[in-house]
C-alpha cells in the first residue's frame, strides 16, 4: 500500500514538473520574440549616444545637419578603431513599407538601418549653447 502511495506522489510531482516546463517554454518564446526588438532598440540608443558623444570639430571638419540627416566627424565610430577621426552620418529615411528608418553611415558607406517606432515624424533638431532650437546646423542666422 505504501508503495502505491509513493508511486502516486511521484507521478503527481512528475506531472507538475512537465506542466511547469511547458509553461516555461511558452513564456520563453513570448519573451524571446520581444527581446530581439528590445535589444536592437537599446543598441541603437547606445550607438547613437556613443557616436554623438565623440563628435568634434577642427579646421575642415565641420558638423552639418538638417531635419533629415547630419554629418560630422567622431572619434567614437562604430566600425573604425576607437579614437580615429571618422566621418559619420545619421539620417532618417522612409522605407519601402512606409515606415521610418534610421540609417548609419561611416566613411561614406551605409553600414546599417533600423526601423523606428512612431508615426514617421521623427526629425533632428539642433540646440545652440543658449538652448535655442534650429532645424539646420550651422544655424541659418550664422551664415
């Protein structure tokens, strides 16, 4: 009789274990589907911040920008060795599916593009040292 009770308890424990594994598998699939998008967005934000943080200007190395793109020289490029002055560009473009994408270029060559969330109205805005906004850089009143 004790053996029968033991076998019943072991079978219940095994059944619960397999149900938990099935639930874990379903939850893992759902998280994995979202994790790729989250990881790409986090990388995009980090890459953008790093390249912009490394911007510098010198003679003949000028930062220029408009609402759809900017070009500059950075010492934090994504592909070239860190610390080497490299011409980069970030641009906002519409994809063939109608969604807006952000495009990264380095040394005149497009490296990658990622879709942006939102309604496609993203634009670059430039701030001067006093916090005034401009849609272009150098500002139109600097000319």
